[in-house]
């Protein structure tokens, strides 16, 4: 995929538990902390407008995150921002930079996620009715409101990635979904997580 900007080796980080982006998906966020409002101001001054979404892990940060381009924003009367990021590519965190900015900035490596920069992925082994049935039963279990009829019309990648991002899995499970190499592997893991939840009923215990 061609961009009008070069992928940088250094980006701002927005650590947020249970929030992951997957390639070509969009993520809406509500930003109100002063340090992250400053991050938005600084990011808008760059050519790439990329922000790295990454999960906190054991007092540090996960090894892998996903960078999203800031594509929309609006400001409320009290200065809060509603933004939308469009995922560009996952990255590997290689180092945190020390500096004067109130938010974290990091050195990153894109190399192992070159496939993210291509077109949409497809899952040739997807059993769409079976996946939708799982999603329906999971939504009933968790008392979630979702339009599965419309979701069922979505392309493979949109369907699998949207529910991988939206369903209330644990941070570790979300990270595992982020780190899968292919769309088929992600769908298989998604189905496994749903099946585990359905077997165990109302349980917060993560899949090992």
C-alpha cells in the first residue's frame, strides 16, 4: 500500500489496556488527559500523523503494538477530543526514548509486519455461518447488543478484525489476537476464545 508519507522509526505511544487495532480497521478514542492532548497537537504537525497504540504489560509495555493514522478529530467545549485512528501497520517496540515530552515516544521496527501494508486479507477456510452462530451465542451470554445480521455481510477481514477488537476479552487475549500472523490464525484464535467462554459460562479467567 502506498502512502504519501514515509513510515517513521520513531512515534508517539498511547498505552491503553484492552484497546488494540488491527490492520486497516478504525478505532475511535476519547482523549482527555493533558499529556495525550499534547500528543495529538504534536502528532498533527507531522507528515505521517501516526500514533502507536500499545497495551501496558506488567508495569511495562507489550512488545508489539499497532500504529494508526489520525484521520478525524473533533473538540468538545471543555477541550476534550474525540479522534479516529485508521490502522496502518503493527510494529515491534525496540526502545523507549527519554525526552521532554509528557508522553512516551519510542523507537519501533516495522519489518516483520510488511504484510499489513498490503491490501485486505481473506480467510479461505472461514465457515461464516458457524462463526456467526458462535458470535450470537457469545453476545447472548455477555448480554451484548450487536447487529449480527449486518455484520454477517462484511468482508472476511472486517468481520474477524472487528469482533477481535470489540469483544470484551482480557488484555492478554487481545494481545494474542493482535500478534497472530494471518487472518486465518486470528479467526481460529477468536473462535477458540469464544468457545472457551461458552463452555465456562460467565467467567473472567483468561485462556491459557
